[in-house]
């Protein structure tokens, strides 16, 4: 995979992360409240939702290189699964 493609894929994930952060902030919900978040995979056409608590989302986003994706949505060329939560996975971007 070339560097341009890797940068585009990473850009897509960052956009989805921004959508989820705005959703989480707008909800004003407590840490144990479940919300529907956008899958933060690299596919710009993905519109899948992931149900997790605000607390789970906040724990994942403590690391700027970690994203929530549905199982099977990870791309091993640019990231690795660091946590399998069943309904979703946490992936970490590989250092470029």
C-alpha cells in the first residue's frame, strides 16, 4: 500500500472520530449511558453504527492512535487490533 493511500485512509478515520467526539459531547450523557457511534474504519462509505457506553468511548479516545471499528473493518496494512470487545474492536494505527 502506498503512502498516499495510507494517508487517505487515516484521514477517513480521523473524520469519523471527529463525528463521534461531537456526538459524545452533545449528548451530555454519563459514562454508563449507551450511544450509537459511527464505525471509525477507513472506508468512507461505511455508515455502520456501534453501540457502546460513553465511558468505553472515552477510554478508547484517550489514545489518539486508537479507533473503534466493527469486526472485520480493520486494515492490517495500517493498523492492528489491540482489543476485541465482541461487538466492536479497538484498532491502533501503525507508526508511519
